[in-house]
């Protein structure tokens, strides 16, 4: 299907002009398609992974092999979404900024902006797209079907700005299963 801006006009939730290849921490949340409980269930404040949850976990853990410029921080799979921290390492910067004139002149650097059909190597959107695709492919293989969505079309991301932010997010991720009864993603909490 050819891209048609009249039909394919999802609003981006990314920060305008932000370079999503730059070193730093990123808090990621990805929800299952239609908030379906695919990945397991919470019992006694602990997540019990289903076979699909195991796929989601295994593919997350494989991300640093596919993207050697990243490290993974705290991560949790919930019944219908995942939370994780991805840290892009400094050594990725040498390949991401396009030098337009003088490489020593900061004003000549352009922030790489991802566009439909034009992924940027090592960027957060590319990493997340790769993860979602790998999980979807394997789950649909297990289901014996093709083309059924596993994930919502978009995802939430937050640029981690300092150590306090990192610590707060880390604690939130680790405590998420014990807070499931109050979670907005939990249909029985409404």
C-alpha cells in the first residue's frame, strides 16, 4: 500500500526537533492491541507470563544484540502492556548527526527526523518498531495466523532527563505488578 498523507495521518507523539538517536535514557510503554490481556496475569502481586508474555520478554532481552548501541534498564511485562527503559550509549552519536557543512560547527548539524518509510538507524522509533515486529511475527506464528495485530499502533515514550527521573521511573516499573489493582490499564480497576 502506497503512503497517502490524507489517509495515513497519525499524529506523532514525539518531541519536535528532538534527536531520538542521541545518548540517554528513554522510558517506553507499549500497549497490546485493544488492551487485550495477551501476556499473562497478575497473581499475588507478581506477573505470571503466558507463552506470549515469554515471547515479549525474550525479544526485549535480544534488543542489545540487534542494536549494540543500547543497554536495557528496568523492564516489566504486564497483562496488556510493557514498560521498559532503553539507554542509547554515547558511541552511537558518530553515525547519527548529518554534517551539512563544517563538522566542527554545531550549527551545521541537523537533527535526524524519522519520516514514514524512512527509518533512522539506531533511533528509538526504529528500535521499538523492530521489537514490536519481532514479537508480532513470533506470536502470530504460534497462533497459526498471519497479519493479526499484537500491539497498538503507537507507543508512549519519555526522555529521561536526570538521575531523579531515572530512579522514579525505575521504581515505577519494578512496582507495577503490585499496583495492578489501581492501574488504568486494568479493566477491573475502572
